[in-house]
C-alpha cells in the first residue's frame, strides 16, 4: 500500500508542477500598463449643429434586420436643448512625441468644432487638427504642453504572429484607461471601403470609445490603432480590427510635413483572379490583379500595360490578391519609377512605369449597357443571342471590335447580361478579339462542352472579365 501512496503523491506533485508552469505562462500586463498607459489619452469633441437629430447618425448603418456591417465607434449625441445644439463624441488616442503630437482615428474628430484631449493625470488641452486622411481613417492632433509628455514606443506589425497576445487601452463608453487583452486573430484583412489598409484582426474587447486607441504587443510597443468592430449591434462580439501602425506613421509623416497625403496611382481598373480565370489565362494558380481596363492617358497606358494583363509583382513585391495592388501602388510616391511584372498571353513581361498621383480608385463596373435595337442572330453555345455593333456604336464606345448581347436564354452560361458587349475571348492562355457574330460562333463551335473560357466584357462605362464554365451542346 505504501507504493500506492507514494505513486499518488508523486502524481499530485506532477499535477501541481504542471499547473504552476501553466500559471507562469499566463501573461502579466501590469508593467506594460504602468509604463504605456500614461501616453494614452481620452478625446472628446463638440460640433455645433443647426437642427435637432433624434437618433445617432452612424455612417454605413443599414436598416435591414440581421445584416452584418462595419460600424464606426463614435455615435453623435445631440443636446436636445435649443435650436443650435452641440453634438458630442468620445474616443481615444495616444501621444507619439513628447512635444504633443497625437494619433487617433479620423472618424473620432471628423467635423468637430472643438477637440479636447484629457491625460491620465487629469490635465486637459484644446487640440489642433494638423490633418486627417479618410482613406486610412487616420488623424493627427497637436496639443501645447508646458513640459515633456509621455510617448508610446512603436513596434513592427510585420513581426506580429497570429495567436500572439495583444493589449488595447482606451475609453470604452467613457471609462478612461480601460485595459482589455486578447490575441491576434488574423492579419492583412481587407475591407471593401478601405482597401488601402491591411487590417489586424483581434479578439480584444473593443467598444464605443476605443476608436483611435493603441494596440500594444507584449513588448509594450504600439502595433496598431483600434478602429473597427464587426457587429450587427455596434457592441463587441469577438471580432475587432486595428490599422497597422506602419500605415498610420506613413500618413502621419505626410500630414505633419504638408497637411495632406499624396499617393501613387497608375490608372487601371482591376478585378480578382479566380481559379477559373487563372485557368483561362494559363496562369499557374490564382494570383495577381487582372487589368479590366486601362485609363486613357494614364501612367499604365504610357508604360504599355494592356487590358487582360495580370499584374503579379510591383518592384519585386508579390501581388497575391487584387487588394494588394492598390496598397502597394498607393505607398509609392508620385513621380517615382517602378517595375511591373505582368502575365500576358502565356508569358511574363516586365514593364517600367512612372507612378502618377492618386485621385479616385476605379473598380470594374457592373452596370448594364442599354443596347440599341438590332437584328439578333441565333443563340450560340453561350446561350446568348448577339448582334453586330454598328460603326457608330463602335465610335461612340471607342471600341475597335465586339458584339452586343441582345437576349439571354434560360440556359445561358456565365454571369452575362443583355447589353453586355463581348470584346475578347480567352481560352487556355490564347486571346482572340471578337470581330463578328459569325467568328464568335465559329470559335465556340470548336470548343469542347466542358471548356472554361473567359470573356472580356464592356459593361456600362467599364470593362470586366466574366468566366464561363462549360458550354451548351449547340446553339
């Protein structure tokens, strides 16, 4: 029996040792908060409004029940007294230099008539807006302190690993210097309305008032700015997003120097390369950004970029997804030379381009073109009826070739619409300009039923590529 008691005692000691080891592995945030907390500030704003507002005005809020959306953190709370009211908002920020420069979100201070910054030692300052950038949701403020202020340390978001512990400090619901912690859930997340920011996704508890506050790694370095949450209610449900600090610092440097942000552009409308598109273009796998159209007189046109090119690298940086290209190009200063690697007609080419200045992003359009009435030919193996373009239509549309879709049958293949103009056909990396109805039907008749083809389509004022996976038996 003694050996049983000894074994049980040893087992108990083992469990205790294991529990102790596990306990030691749990993170301790106290030193981080003590050292970096004083550099985190509370930001409040006031805005004079001319009319009463009965509900918070939240950009992007949809009324359809249950729809998921991205919601800004700062609802405006109007004072119901008097014809001229003051709308108030609350957010967070952090000091980046001892002389009083502060980073926060643009949506925290957007439209404010007065900005007040409150420090952890209860001092308050009126802040000046140095500049802001809506595309990245970054704003730079300046206060005038009597002496040196505590400032945060900057980290490298590229070194962040999924699963790593991170800490947020901010003012959720007005509770100043609230500390929450979690892990990095993902990196490089893309939002449709903010394609210049590769967001850091976390499960850190973020709520109204955390906007503009810092996200720290365990070394006490700022790696991001808490900016968004993913929730149908506007309160934390386990998914939050932060702007990488390197993106914010690039914006801050330009705002501090010139008060504005200058970005590169090359003048192309692009779309994602799907598996079917990669097959049609003879690419090894889905990657890159497919050029749907090239802007007239743009840097891309001058460099020789063509519609149907797939841009795979910029200055050696890989373009894995469509969303990578705008970020990479935007980071290049206008007037700078850059090297593009493109996939064209089954091979790789290198083009040298002088980057222009960003004005407005263009995306391949989806609005249908209303066709003029024409005599339609018989339906083809796409399940479409198409007709010739008149010389006047070609001139008006600035097209050298193409046929117009006049009717879409029930068995039609692909996402094609009445009014689409079919310009080019791509099959196994071979590009063929569509010159006539007869030529198109002949091309289709020579393909196997399971063929995967891609059509370059003029839709509205833009070009897009539509993949067709399989054909009908006969037209």
